[in-house]
C-alpha cells in the first residue's frame, strides 16, 4: 500500500530511515527542516510511504526541484510502484538520489521517457568516518604560502558562489540560480557553520561543506578546489577543519559522504583522512526536453471587452512552475467550453491542489484546463479573474 505520510506515521517513518541512516540523510534532514508536505522551498516535497503487512518498507519524496529522494532498503522491485505514485504529482521528475539498487532501478524507468535527457549518472562510493567523542584532533601543519582555513561567513558569498558554480559545472550538476534567495540560504548555512574554506591570502581557494544533517550524523558535500590550487593540500586543510568542527562544534558521532567511483584523487583524500567505504549511493540527474508548443488555444472575452488567449490542456496535466491564470472547464464539443472555475495562482505546477479543493464539494471534475502564463503582479492577475468572472456570471444569469 502506497500513501502520503500522515502526522501519526512520522515516528515509524523516522525509525525506518534511521535504520538506514547513511543512505537516508537527504530524506531525514529535509523532513526535519520542511516537514512532510510540499512548501515553497525547492528541497521540500510530499513524503510518501509503502507499507507491507503494516510495516514501512519504503519512504520517498519528490522535491519541488524535481529530484526523487528514496529509501527502500535495496528493494528494487518497488521501483515501479514508487514511480507510479510520483506520476500523481504536478512536479516532473528530473533525477533520483538514494541507495543504489532502488535508485538505479528508478533511473532506468526514468530514462525510458523519450523527453528525458540523462546527465549525471554515476555510481558513487559511500564513505563513513566515525568521530569518537574523546579522540584527539590531529591536523597537519598548513601548507606554506599564507594559507588560512576557517568557517565561512555571509561576507564570503561572492567568492564562495564562484567556486560553488564551478563545482556544479565540473560535475555536470544543475547550475544554481544566483539570486537573493540563494544568497540568503548561504547565509543561513554559514550561521549554522555548514561551510568552511581555505584561503590563499585573501582569495578563497577551496571549499567544503555539509549538505545534510540529522541528529549526530553530518553529510559532507561540495568539496572543491580551484584547478590551479589542486594538489597543494588546500582541500585537505579545509576537510580537516570540517572534521574537527564536526566532532567538537556539532558533536557529530559520524560523517558520511559519497563520491564517484572513478574520482580517484577524491577517494585518496577521503581515505587518507580515515573515511572507510560503506556501500554505494546513486545521485542520478538529468533534465526534461521542453513540451511541444501547445497548438490548441482559446480566446476568452472579459466583461470589459478585452480578450485573453489561453493554452488548452486535457486535465489532468503537468505544467511547468510559474505564475499565471487558469480556467477549469468542461468541454461542450467543437471548441465550446463551459467554465467551472476561474482563478490565478503563483505556481501553475500546483494546479492539482486547486482542483482538489474545488472538488471537495462533490462538483463534477473538469475535462480540460485553460492556462495563461502571466508574470504580472498578483493584482493584475486578479483583475483578469474578475473581468472574466463578471462576463461568465452575466451570461449565466441570462
């Protein structure tokens, strides 16, 4: 049985994920921060579980970013059931992250979609490092040449962003959108001491960070040094400080990380720091080709006489994120439409939520939805709603 995670399920869900903590950090960390339901944050999503004989056997979440986070304890045979559940989401899947057997099974299903273009698709080695509470911290002397290492702060954003973008580009990861929200997220993480850097003089030369935290376990990510500064011990110096702060500041009992099987320099670095192989992880990412341009359109006239052009989609449909106006309709045949609901929303990808609310009163479901992408301020979108509603009501009254 597959269903949404309810509040009364949270204890069992956490217990299942904690039993496989080393491959569940993304799920556990996001659940702790955002809860089990989709919010405006890109890393949030609706958590679902699969039960067999009353026992949780899988937990998964399709994030707003389009990445499916999954833990099924290696039960790859559940992949089709998980994929089917994700089809009900308005968000299109663009990647999978989780324990290797289930992740790769889902990846093969995802690749079968002709609109999907695979990107990063490597089998990563999972490493762990135990952090005994009373172990002595042993950091090597810093390389000569004025190198300093320290936790990053909000003022380092510009330099960090250049290295972080280069890191994503080098690994063929989706490039981050550099905006105020991105900078605010960096500032939040530096306040929590989730980023460290090695500086050659005043220039940031290497970065390391945490990309997930749950309880006494931290997950390392974003390890990168400028090409000209590799093999100089800069990334190692930053990693040593991360390990020290992980033990003494965060009081972690364990660090985990994953890196590509073929990335021998990174593997040598981690192993020299004491990390041990602990399994395999899948971080499998791609993108969707744009939908073909919708040919069918319909012009709706408002009470003011202004005509608005809408794209016509059969319902249900997955739409790209973005603000706009919508009209749920019933087809009367031959291009004639009867409006059922006229509205606007900040995210057309979430239209399914509007339809669920509309349908709670036992109203007939729509056959189609008419959509107009509209980046104007919300007040302008609402004026359009009012104009069309006034025309519809006046015709209905007659």
